């Protein structure tokens, strides 16, 4: 049930999956199926794509239950959850006791956690949420039927950090029994940094309020995982949720719900209605078997090295254009470079830079202008995408996520440099035209 230290080769993994598949009844020779769900697949291509593991995982009442006519798929499910828990422990959350892979992305997985808590806290209608401008985590609370209580972040230097006094004041004002949970975040775009998990966990323990952590792409960061481990040690963390695609480089569509109380994690899994697709479990198991713990740790080490490289090179580029690499030491994945001069020169230039980067095949970089307003589910966010009503400057984000290569960083910086040179050239031309016009106006003789 542990992830192997050294990865397996592809033939061994395929042999293993075929052995699991022949344990499912739809692959038995002479099988006679007379039910409504017998694992029949009309396309051979589809069957091969799924290694003939067609039954999915779980049963109608429990996603973690064993399905008697799909012993291989059930074993796949159990093994995947066990291997993933081992990797989570090795990544830094050593006291996690239970987890399961769910075939939904992070937002819907958070919703499932909130719906499970509803049965434990029937009077509660509020979720306290330190603001992070990302739609899916906000909508996860709305979809579950709760009212988000947005706590604005505190600006400390360049960083946006958790306002602990505002959180505790809101707990006292609303009453602990009326609060479903505190919904905190680890991985995020700079200049926002991970929430103060230890302090929030202590507040939750003191007021007996559940604590759900959105750890979307935090498994790849030892700092994010350390915060979760410490929060659970000194206070209360009920569950933490992470995306499969962002942390393990598999297709979008799965997440891991993990925690420190096995019975609560089982409650969440039982809340999932019906059986589920085995594809996310299959994808992550294949990936971890091919990497092994040594391969995964190597990727984590490379990511950290690329973060340092991206940071130093982006700082040099910022200096060349009289901008700043914002000082965000508490964010271990994302960086931000100010665009103050660009913003002051031309109102549309900041958003134009984002468009220019995208058309030059730079994906993932976010350009954040000042003062944009957006309404999400009838809640209006000022300064949307900047995690604050009035962040002091416009900026550009870049992240060093798992799998990034030195070539990615070098090409990004080269293309960004070209875009910024274009703006600098345009600004110089405009200045020259203005100076000529001013000079002409000064030398014109007044009429008699």
C-alpha cells in the first residue's frame, strides 16, 4: 500500500493493470450479465483507454465501498488511496491518517466537505473566508448553500496576509454555533501569501469551529504542507483538499480529500452520491507507480530550484524596466512583478500586455490591473484578481509549479522582455511627438 521508492517501467504497470482488470466480472470468460450496469463498452478504443476497468469505483451508497463484481476496480481504488496517503505524508503532512481520491476538481470537492459539515452543524449558515480572488473556491460555498463571510486581507509590506483580528471579531459577532467552518487557503497567487494556518487552527480549536483548508496546488510545496502539519499539531484542521492535475501532472478532473480524523474523512466519502469514475484514480496511480517516491521528490526539488532561478531572473528584468519584483517571501510558488510605470503611462497597457503574452504562447502568466470590479454570485469584489480592494500597483504573476523547466523560464523572460521593449519604444515615440508639438506651440507668433 506504499508508493514504491523507484518507479516501475511501463510494461510492468500495464501487466499490473491487466491483472486487476481480469478480476472484474465484465472481463470474465462466459460472464452472463442481466443487470442495468454490466460494464459493457461498445468501442474497443474506449475499453483499451481504460484498461478494461469499466465498473468505476464504489457502490451506489458509498464511493469507498467494495463492489463484489468489480474486485479489480475496488482493489485499484483502495491501493490508490493508500499510495496517495503515503505520498502526502512524505510531502510533509506526516500525521494525516486518511484520504481518498474523488473524481471532481477542487471546487466541487470543497462543496462536498461543506455539505458533510451541514449535518454536524445544522444551525450554521456562514463560512468565514479570508479573501482569495479565485472563483471556484468562492462558488464552492455558494453551491453548498452557505453565506461566505469575506475577510479582507491585511497589507504587510508588499504581502497580503490573513487579518486574524478581523477573523476572531467576526466569529464573536456571528456566534460560533452559526459558523459552519473557517475556509482557509495555502497555495495562491502573489502578492497574496498562504493564510496563517497555525493561528487560524488555534482560533478554530478555541471556538470549536471546523476548519477546511483549500490546498489546491500545495502538495508540491514543502512550506504549504508544513503549515498544514503545524496547524493540525497546535489547533484544528478537519480536512485539506488538493487537486490531482496541479500536483501530480494528470488530466483535470480529480482531487484528494485528506485529514487527521479517519471517521470524518469516511463521512465525507459516504456523502458522495453513487459510484464514480475510476479515471482520476487510475491516472494518479499510474503516475505515482511510474515515478516512485524518488522520482516525485526529484520533481519537487527541481521545482524549488526553478523558483529560485525564476525569482532572480525576473528581478533582473524588473530592474531593467524600473519596476520591482514584489517582496513576497511567504509565497513559495508564485511571484509578482510590479507594472507601475506601464500603468501610469497608459490605462490600457496593463491588460494589453496580458494579451500580448498570450498571443506569444505564454500561458499561465496573469496580468492584474488596478481597480477592476467583478460580481460573482451577487457578491461584488473591488480590485478583483488582486485579492484586495485597493492594492497599491498593477502587477504580473508568474509561478514555478511542478514540472516547470529552465527552458520555460528562459523563453518566458525573453518574450516578456520583448513585450516590455515594445511599450518602452512606444512611450519614447509619444514623448518625442509631445515635445515637438510643445516646441511648435511655443514658437508660433500671436496674430495681430
